[in-house]
C-alpha cells in the first residue's frame, strides 16, 4: 500500500486533499507500522490537551450515568484540520467529524502503551 506523500510537518495529502493533524492529548501520539517502525509522531499541541468535564450518577452498583458538563481547550471545527483527542472526548462529541483517536494500541513487553497503528475517525 502506497503511503500518502508528506507535504509539511503535520500536513498530509493524498493528492486530492490535504489535512493538518494537531494533537490535543497530553502526550505524544506515535503511529507505528505493523513491523514496529515509526510512521509519525505527533507532539502535544501547545494549547494543551482537550479535557472533558463530566460527572457520574450511580444508578445501581453496576450502572452509572455519565453526564458531560462541557469541554475545555477543544477548538471549533476548521476546514482541513483534524484533531487527535482521547476516546473519552471523541465519544462525547459523536457529530464532530474532525476528531481522531488512537486505536489498535501497541504495547511494550511490560504492557506500557508505546504507540498506535491507526487514528480512528
């Protein structure tokens, strides 16, 4: 499979569309290939991580309802820009089509996450 040509740091193009990818998690996000080589690393955005403010209401010993009380430091959608966020943030905003989350997490021998294989749209 042919890789998309890189046009500049954080910008990716498939020849028809160019997208800037910004990381709004508190840590670098490393995308790795199946063979373990690093495809790309996205440092945290200088604006800081996007945070979800929520509270939970326990309904039974096994069930709780989580209520979102807003987001912090998450920019509005912008054409040509995708944002890497935590799955918690992404799940609370299901209509946002500009949010990506790390998926297919890669771990080292101790079980520590060291990267992901894809960014989930």
